[in-house]
C-alpha cells in the first residue's frame, strides 16, 4: 500500500468537501435579520436556510470525516508516536512529526490541514479549540469562545450564538469534540506539553476534550 497516495486521497476528499460547503453557503445566502443582544440569540435568516442549520450541516461532515480517519486509518497503524500498537495492521507510524518521518498525521493535524484549505475561502472558518490545548492556535479566543467552551465542557452540548469581530457579524457554533478512539486519549495524555501544562488531567474515552468552532460571516447585519 502506498501511504503517500492514501494520504493524498484523504486530502482530496477534504478539498471536495470544502467546495461543497462553499456552495451551500453561497446558495442559502445567509442574511441576519437581527443580531442584537449577542450571546446565544437564535435569530433566523431572512432567506434560505438558517445559519444554525448550515453550521449543523458543516459540523456533521467534519465530525464524520475526522472520526473515520481516526478509527480506520490512525487506529490501524502499527506505530503511534514511536510505540508499537498490538492491533496495528498498517505498516506506517501516526506521528506529530509525520512530514519528517514519512508517517501520517495525527487526527488533530489532519483536521487542521482541512481547516487551512477551507479558511482560505473566506465563506466560513472552523478550528479546534480546547482549554487543554497543546497547540497554542487551539486556545479559546475572545469572550464568545471562552464562554462557549465553558458551557460545552459543562453540558456536553453545542453552544450557538452571534458575535462581532472587527466589525463583522458572525453566527458561531461550538460543538463538543469527544475522544472517539484510543489514539485521541493516548496521544494527549502522554504528550510532553500536556504533561507539563496539565499534569493532573487524564482524558478518558468519550470525554469532551474540547470543541469544534464554526464561524459563518453574516451579510446585511
């Protein structure tokens, strides 16, 4: 099996999904009627599909692709960050330094590769955030993300609302990011930065480890 080709196939799928997302956003012409009050206001769009529903569509595909990659690629690798996996069947290593070792990206890295492609479009952005971040780019930013993260950790449910950033109105939604595979738990619990910053935090399967934030800019707000 050629894992370089396998990885490129996954990236092609991400690009295809991104084009589909952009088409959805353009087609529905999301326009806010009212964003007054901020917070978790759920104002409806004046035409097309409500931004809340668009965010749900986007998240469904993002979560499905990431879970599939984690369970059916990373979990089947014979090596995870230098440690042999007894149930591994793919002769490849899943590692943070995948570009230097000819390995494959960890799930969070694969997710970030897709987000970099999507974020270039300008139609919407998405990212991983967590109070237990390893990558500084994944720290909650601003009051909305901090409040959303606190609520999602506490309830295990999505947090949605409107926010304004640099004069631009956004519909933003944070969805819980749960540990869906042993690789998620193992990588974080043993990572040197995690051990240094959060020595008392040990993740367990199905625990909320952070969130997926989706921001959709609104026209005519």
